[in-house]
């Protein structure tokens, strides 16, 4: 353990969580680790480029901690030393054998890259490969060819590497004992990066593919880089001028973004997307699982909740833990986690997670230290700003109830009694509702705590709210909108937002003096639903103009307390732009191929009466 002593002297101990350790540098890593590059053969003969950082101290065995990524195992070459290792500095100074691998078809690995590699449940020979087999073969090679390991392997990854982490743990190598998929892409049609309930996540997915997977790519190497499209700094105007998504290729990509354009032929939940849904394959999981997500993750909030539930349902007896904090995408491994936008948590939630959850989890399973005693679900309760430990998620003592849309913009836990009530607005694709009230080119993460006052002032947004609450109300679990609607068109989107309205007496925070917190309408949860899929995501159907119909869908969970003196608000609208693409409001077979003439204004009606009671079904804690 000689190499570890000076590191522990250089950095403060784990217990001093509020003291940030000195930054690591390539020289720091070089001083205590060796670095080697390998081309590891898979069962079908394809070789995957892999970098191994091993402690220079050879007096004791070390566990292996892997990360498999489509984003590059760089820096490459003999002088290409990483500036830091592991998900946090705790791991680097403690000592692990760190393995970074370019997945199949990316950067310096051979083979063909496939978006969200479909899992092959049945494998008939060495040609039937997927991310499970690639991980298995990698681990087998490492155990046989690396010296100084203790025979135990863990894997961790966030976002797309989170998908590779989950997939690697299916039919896992026996040495793989601990897995932490973090913000894992799990089903990118239903709720992760590409689609949310049939609506296409335009600003984010366009921006992602402007830099990822660009062509032509001749053999191993980095993706070709192209200039940022002109005008993208103002995403609202940029995409409005572009019009149909199908024009993205002819205007901007020009046959250089195959991963983006291939999706335009799959607007429905067809076999292309079903094959990329990892949930059905998360069964019989043997490694200990620690799935991590953020309540305000603009990219992959659906993924961690779906991953946890799939493992819980299909892997009885598995060690399956869920952690959800008040974080944006990957924030738990990036900063203090004490705020997002204008929302503050009054504690360094990410520091605590790294110190007291993530590091002890891997230490226990890979090095045999004391069991950290993590609960089934460790969930941050926003609003009340505290961590809660649950023995089940959703909590067993949560009761089902509903928030009903009421006359005159009211919202209540009791339904309306009249039989005719409805509200209406005109949705115009030429003037869609923006998702933020500032200029941005992509998808700024703080939109999920964004102030919705700008939206509630628009005539094409319906707003319903309770009176001032006389007691705290805590919602814990999924939020399910049930809308009774009609449209004068033949297609429609409906966006539902759950909002925490701060009292007029609320005062600006010292850390954020320029923001008027009095009356702040903080977004808690918001999701669209593409109405053509109200019967089935596989087979869209048109609306009959002016005929009442219904929509029901389940948004990702919340664990939020609306404090005494606050109000609960619900907003309903038919565009959220350019976060999601525009519905032309005229039914066309492939919405991505809609012509300019297909985009028509329509009047939307939302019914809120005793016969058609539009509502949000929720789980409330006592």
C-alpha cells in the first residue's frame, strides 16, 4: 500500500465531505498509476480498444472498475494521461484498476456502431453479440491478462454509458459483482432522450447528433466534426424557420448524420424502437445494482426509474437499490448539488452522495468493507429539502388521490359537480409556447426548475391552482394526467405541467438576489403527450374534429412537498417549443414528413366536469 500513503496525506479524508479535495492532474495520475492500451478480442473477432490504469503499488490486489463509453476512452497514446480517474476522486486515491473502453464501432474500437445496441436474448453462436457479450468477453480477458487484481469487477456509467452499464449486467460475468447505471438511457422512445410519449425531443436530439456519430467515418477514429449550424443560438427561431424535421438533413446535415436521419422513418413505436428498449431484458440480475438519477434530469429521468422497476419486477431477490437526488443530468458527479437554476436545496447533496452512498457501495462490494446499509430507495424530497429512506418505491403508505381541474381556474382534491364545464384555447403552430423565457440554442438543464410565470400569462396556456395550502402536502410516486379533450383539428399534443407556486411573502435569496422569488412558479414535473397515440404507440389514430376523447399517461415520479402557504398549480398547453417538435394538428402518416400546409391552428377544449373529470392522479403521503 506504499503508493497510497502519500495520496492520503495529500488529500483530506473522506469524512471531511464539505472540504473539496485538491484537483487531480495528469501528473497526479501518472505518479501513482501505470497506463497501458489494449485491443481486446471479442468472440466474433472484433477488437475493442481499452485503456487500463493500474496502481503502481503491487503489494496488494486491486478490484477492477470499468466504464464502457461511446464518447471516447481518450486521451490516447503513450503520453495521453487522464487528469482524473473514476466517478469521483475518492476512487482514485483509494486505489482501483480503472478500465476505460471504446464500445464497438466507436473511436478506436473495431466493428459497426449501432444506436442503443439491441440485446439478443437468444444467442446461437459467436456472431450473436451485444453489449452483454462484449462486456463479458472484456472481463474474461482482463482477469486472464492483468496482474494484481482481486477477481472482483464493478462497472459504472452515466447517460449513454449508463445504458452500457445496465446492458453489461445482463447475463453478467460471475466476477462482475457491482453495477451502477446512472441516468441510464433505457427506452429512448418512451421517455429518454429521443421521444417522450410520442413527441420528439427536438432541441436536445438535434444538438446531440450535430456532434455525435457524424459521417463519413472510415475505420477506427474520431467522428468528423462540422461547423455549428448558423442561427442555432436562438433555438426557437432556428427550428421555427426550419419547419418540418425532415428538412434538417437538406438544410444542415446533408447526409452526414445517419444516426439522426434513420429515426425519421420511425415516428411510431415500431420494431426499430422496441428492439432498443432494454427493460424486458433486465431479468435475473446477479450483480448488486445501484441505479442513480436526478429529479431534474432533462435527458434521462425516465431511465433510472424504469430500470429500477424492471429489475424489481423481473429479478426477485436481487440487490436492487435506487437513488434519486435533486439533480440535473450527471450533476451528482460534477458539482456540489446545492442548487439548480433558481431552486436551492440548502445542502451539498451531490457531495454527500459521493461520500456516503456511491463510494461506500463500491467499497463494500469490491473491497469487502462494511455494508453501508443503503435503503431500498434513497430519495431526496424536494420542497422539504431532505433525504428520505424508503423500504419500497413508491412508498407503501402513499395513498392514491387526484387533483381535479375546476371552474374559474381552480384545482382541488375533490371533483367538479357541474356537467358542462370546459375551457378552451387556440394552439397555433406558427406561435408555439416556448419552454423557457430566455434565449438558448439547445436544452438548458435548469428548464426543469424553470419559472412558469411567463407561460401562465399566455392565452394558449390553461392555468389551474389551489388556494393557499393550510398544511404541507407531499406527493411521492408517478403523476398520471387524465385529460378529456377535443380539438377542431385531427391531431394534437397536450403538455401537462405540475408547478409549485411560492407565496407572495417569499424573499429573494442572498445567493440569487436578482430573482423575484415571491410568486415563483417552479416547475416540478412536465411532460407532453402526442394525442395520436392515445390508443396505441404502435398504431396512431386521428381525432374526430370536435368530438370529446380522452388521454391518459404516466409521467415520471416526483417526491415533492408543497409547503404550507404555497399553492399547487397545473398548466395545460399544446406546444412546448423547441424542447419538443411541433404537431401540425393535421393528421399525417409520418409527422416528421409533414408539409408546411399541414401545420394549422386549432382550438383545443379541456373538459373539467362531473362527466369528464380532467385530473392528475397522484400518490400522497400521510
